C-alpha cells in the first residue's frame, strides 16, 4: 500500500447475466460483444477485471422479464430490455474457472428462494472458489416474480424485510454448522470429522424452520461476504444489521456525503463497527484519451437509448403498469404507497417537488434507461480519477460499483486508463495482497457464531 494513502478504494464491477449491461442501450452499441449466452463472454470480462486488480465482479438478478408495462413481454423481447436473465451463480463459476483472485458476487432473493438452498449454494461456491464469493441479499420487487413462483402478488415492502431478517438468521445459522477445524480426515483411525464441532440449528421462526446441520464445511474466508442495497429506512436498517458491503445509489457528491454518513450512523446504531462495513455507490464511467474523446463516447452511448427502455424498467421496479395511464395524471397517495421501490419513489417526490408525481415525473426525474440515470464520471484518466478521489476522500464512499455503458469496452477502458492513474495516487492496489474476497475488502475472517455476538443480532 502507498504510504500516502493507506486507505484504498474497493472496486466492484456491476455485472448482469443478460443481453445488456444494466444500461439497456448497451446491447445496441456498435462496440458491444453479443456472445452473452456463452461462458467466454463472462470469462473475457473476468480476466480484464482481474488484470485491473478489482475486488469483485458482482451480478444483480431479477426473477422475471420486465413484462409489467402493457402487461406483456412483447416490447421487452422485441427491444431487448433485459429480456434475457440467466442464473448468476452458474455464470459466477464460469468466471471463477478463468481467474484465481477476483471476488465474485451473485444476487439471490430472500422472498423466492429457501434459506437452506441459498446457504448450501453459496457455501459450496465459496469452497469451489477458495473463499472468493459474496451473496447480494435482495427481497425482490414485483408481481411478475411472484407469478413465476406461483404466488398471487409480491409481498408488501416492509414485510419482505421482516421475512428477510429471519432468512438471514437461518442462512448464517446454517453456515455456523461446521466450526473451523471440524474436518479431521484421518483414514487410519476412521475419524472423518469431530461431531462436537458440527452443530444442528433447530431454527423455528415465524416464516422459516430449519434443522441443520448444513452438510458443507466452512470456507477459506469463513463464510461468504454479505452484500445489500437497501435504501429506504427499513432497507437501510436491514443492510446495516447484516451486510459487509452496502451498495448505494446517489446522484452527487453532496447527496453521497449525507447518505454515506446516514449509513455509517445506522451501522453504529446496529452496534456494529462502521469501519467493518463498506459503502460503495454505483457510478457509470466514460474515459477517453482526451476530454473530447470521452464526450464523444458518452454521446454515442446516449444515442443507443430508446424510450421503451425507461418505461419498461420503471414499471418493473415500481410494480405499476404505466401503459394505460395518461402521461401527466398524478398518482394518488394510495397508488404511491403501493409502489415497490420506496427510495426511488421518494427521490422522484423530492426532486420534482410534487407530492403526487405523474408518469412524466418518474421518467424525467429518474432518467431510467438513459445515461442520465445516476452519476457519470466522464473525461480523461486524470479527470475521472479526480472525481473518484473527491468522492472517496470527501466522505462519500469506500469504493465504487462500476456500471458499464457497453460490454466489455467500458471495463477494458477503465482497466487500461483509470486503474494506472489510481495506482499512481496510491488509491488502488498494485497487487493482490490476499487470496479471499474478505482479504481484498480488508474485512475480518468471521468465526462460526461471531454474528450472534455483535450488535442487535446478539439478542438471538
Ligand atoms: C447497486 C445496486 C444493485 C442492486 N441489485 C439488485 C438486484 O440485483 N435485484 C433486486 O431485486 N434489487 C436490486 N437492487 C435494489 C435494492 O435491493 C433495493 O431494493 C433498492 O435499493 C431499494 O431499496 P429499498 O428496498 O430499501 O426500498 C440494487 C440496488 C443497487 C443500488
């Protein structure tokens, strides 16, 4: 580490197991690769990220096509609005086979999967990658996902988090099944493992029951890293209680400072060490050899967006069909209360200054589906690094979740142009100093049951 900057940024690539990045227009970009249904597509990116000494590539997830707009999948499929969504855990393994150090995260839902399944899947992934795995905990968002799992409708926002709290207790409880050192594997004396170090869970909650033990031993990093991105009051308290790394979304440095401070306060209120939980906002990067080149690249990426992208994606996350609704008709209080993504709704209300915003306000304020959704760091390597340094040293983050405007080019540009500049400033590593994801992130390796001893979880 550079003596000038002992604190270094966490760099995370925001990946999607789909036909585009989370910027839909990316699949239409002339420089994008189109072999997204092959392992080579993901392995190519994995090698680039490992060359750039990234902490992690992480995959988001959604358990349905965006088909709420017009109650149909036709527009989504026709225009490729995230129409493909493959299982992220299998793709994560394909990337693991092409790398040795890169951390790998995947999103799995607490609303639609079973805790035993999630505990076993991620514990196994963590063994197969020698301790490089993270689980992004989401509660999911909409009725399309509910319908794919045979449910009538998606659960109400806060109830999803209440259920998710129990889900975490079961998953972490199952991960505690095997203490470190439980495996003996003494062939001569027929002692495979120490039964005193392998425990049942016998969990009985309001929503879940699980007996245990989990038939998967602990990994090199103890257990997978926990990621979360709750942003509402309830979401933030959930993230503060459980996560090792929080994903955030804020539009400016000023807003970032407030949200970052609020997160660190909330983590302290959960009686955890705020330094032990990293906060990283999602940002899009456009870097060029000259400023003009960067601006031209941004303009080209911007030209690939279509109005259907934003409409389909807004309906998806808000769980509301905009298709039959007059563009300027205000949503009623009841309609706003029923929307799924509370923090997005609250931002539209705040920025538009309207208590009851309309579809137009949601489209214009959110910028969803366009390059204007969320912040862009644009310019030469020096200019981009300046912006990152300002956020990082200015009390707005511990690192960045890097979104791609086209794939794999956005990541290749970042690694070729920005990474050396960050290294020169001592803000990014020049070599991996550890092997596990926890080591990359500077997090302690947990012992079995540690999570029960800290903070609010200690009341269990
Ligand atoms: C960087 C980032 C990644 C996210 N990934 C997912 C995801 O993969 N799947 C999902 O359903 N929600 C995802 N979300 C949404 C969050 O889980 C959460 O629902 C959202 O931030 C709203 O917060 P709230 O639930 O507290 O209202 C993501 C959010 C951010 C900022």
